C-alpha cells in the first residue's frame, strides 16, 4: 500500500478546489449521455444514413454500453491504483475519443461504424472517470461537510441530464452535429489541468481482483444492458442470432445472480462487498437513484418530440423552454447540500423533493396538446428544477455517508452502476412505450421523419401519445418516494467507520 498526500492535508479551500476540478470532467461525461438525443437527425443527414434509425441508435447505445458495463470494476481500479490516477487516465481517453467522434465523418474510412467505435471508447473513458469523482469526495470531505459536497456532485448529475439537450440543440443549429463532440476537447484539456493541479493523491489500497467475479459481472451486465437498449429495435421477441432479445436479458440476469452468489461464497476479496447491501440507507438509496435516473431519462424523449414535431420549435427553442430546471438546480445545489449536513433525517428532504419532481413531470404531460401556451412549461420546469435539487444530492450523500475509505471505490462503483442502469432502463422503456402509444393513437400512420413538423390533423393524437408516455416517469417516481420514506437517520460514526467487514 502506497501513501500519498492524506486528506487531512487539505484545508477548506483545497477541498472545494478539488471538488470543482472534478465537477468539470464529471459534468462533461454525463452531458454526453443526453446531448446526442437532439443531434440524431443531423447525424443521419450528415453521414448519409437515409432512414437507418436502427443504425444511428448505436451512436447512443455504444456509449451507454461501454459506460455502464465496467463501472463496478473501474470503481475498484481507483482503490487499487489511486482514484486521481485512474480519473486522469479516463479523462485522456474521453478527450481523445471525443475528437475522434467529431472527425469520424471526414477521416479516411470514416462513417457510422467509425463513429460508433469512437463512442464506445468514449464511454470507456467515462466509465474510468465517473466512480473516482464520488470516491474522492467520500475520502476527502469529513462527514460533517460531505452533504454540501455531495449536493454539488448530485446536482451536476441532474443538471447534465437537463443541459444536454439544450447545449446539443444550440451546437447543432449553429455549428453542426460534429461540435457536440469536438467541444469536449478544450473542456477536457481544461479539466485535465485543474484535476492535475487541485485533486490530491490519496492512499491506495492493495486489492486483489476477483477475476471470476469480473467475468460474471461484465458478461451479465453486457447481455442485460444490450438487451434493454436494443429491445425496442428488435421488437423484443425477434431472433438475434440463436436467441431472442428477451433471452439475452434473461441470460444477463442469470449471470448477475451467479455473480452475487459467487460474491457470497468466494474466499478471497469480493468485487462487491455484500456488507454494503446490509447498510439500509445504502440499499434504499441505490433503489431510489435507479428510479430517478430512469424517470429523468424517460421524460426527455417525449418532451423533445412534442416540442419539435407538434409545436414546431427548433431544438434550441425547445431546450431553452426547459432551461429553468437546470438553472434552479445549479442555484440550489450547494444550499441544499448544507441542509443535508444539518437535517438529521434524509427523508425530510428527499420525499418532498421527489413529490415536486413527479408533479413537475406530470405537469409537462398535462400541458401536451397542440394549443397550450408553451410559456406554461416554464412553471413546470421550475418545479422539476426545485424538486431535482432536493433529490440528486441528498440521495447520493445518504448512500455513501458511512462508507469507510477502503470501500469508497466499491460503493461509488455500485451507486454509479445503479444510476446508469436506471438511465438505460428509462431509455429502452420510454422508446417502447412511445411506439406503443403512437401505434394506438395513429394506427397505420408514420409519426413523421427526422424531426419534421407534423401535419395539423395528426398533431393532437400524437401529442396525446406523448402525454400518455409521461405517465411512466411519474409512476416510477412514486416507487422512489416510497423507497426514500424508509430512510433512517445515519449513525454517528468516525470517518473511518463503516459497515461490518464480512
């Protein structure tokens, strides 16, 4: 085990400088999970894909797969080699592959296949970075100040999901789809400098990697996430090779069950310390963040389609209409974080926040018709922003408040995996539900091509289909409300305390 600068060496100013340095890179990688959503039509035109919707979906799918699948493993890499070192390595991979994505249309041999491969490499870089941000916060901030820090970290996750379509719309409308990737290059260089300058080197823990566990987990996650992400493309029952998409999902679940069983019986050091799951708040927070990730991801797609194809707004106009949610989340993040440090019971913050978030999304759905004054969406966006600020940070803080330093990477890996899996579920589920409701409301008719404004006679039924789709994120948030209602006040522990080691 090698010791570098200890967290105790950081004063208050150094702690916050480290946090903001990490936030730059963390925001960038989360932005890329949603920024492509408004650019898909432009990518199809730019690469000459015609109506190859299944092909362009892989631009998002490749990123999500490469991001989500390795998270639990990359979290432990930070424990073993140092979170700062792994974060910087991931940032280099992410930045270089971002340039590759942006140039994929003009490089020799370029095209859709090159873009998909570059996006997969970009997702791997994000997977290396993401768990380290949470682990460094857990290991550097003392428990009494960790709530404010995690409030900022959690708010960044929520803001990125909302800002992605806004920034994507502006870049596509002004500079072209390539710039949603190229813009990461200068940001990545700046993020590397500030992380190198301000993020401390932390103690490394000598872990032995559970290779059978890694194999079971990666294979199970790959099959599960691929099946969920591509289920709508292959219509769930279609044969893919020798098996159906549902068969892939079932195989993935079976392998993950074997993984959990192996973690319980293997004699070495487990990849997933099951004692983490015996911590009530940690388990509840993971369930809640999966529901929130699903809901926030699921609400974006019907909103974008409604605003662009029913109301005729440009990507930039539609995204700016929803901008109050991102602005309020940014403004309230640190204030809510301070409340987390002072409020004894986390459910006092999370339950009202989730209710407000659900009410805001329900408001979006209720306003979906061809004649609603679109300015009313500003009120719903404010409700989403206020509710979200009381959700992301408090849930993140509650999950990791009591983890000991040697488990910070594992806990962060589990939490980030759960959040990302929720997003994948949201993406797959809302696509399937939208297709079902469009078919029910507009039987035998095409909904429109590549973001074109719909003919007047089909706008009302299409808007109704989008409004009905919004019931999914609202319903899933009810699960999160019930879950967080069972949060308990965290025990008063020393910074090094944690769940009992099995």
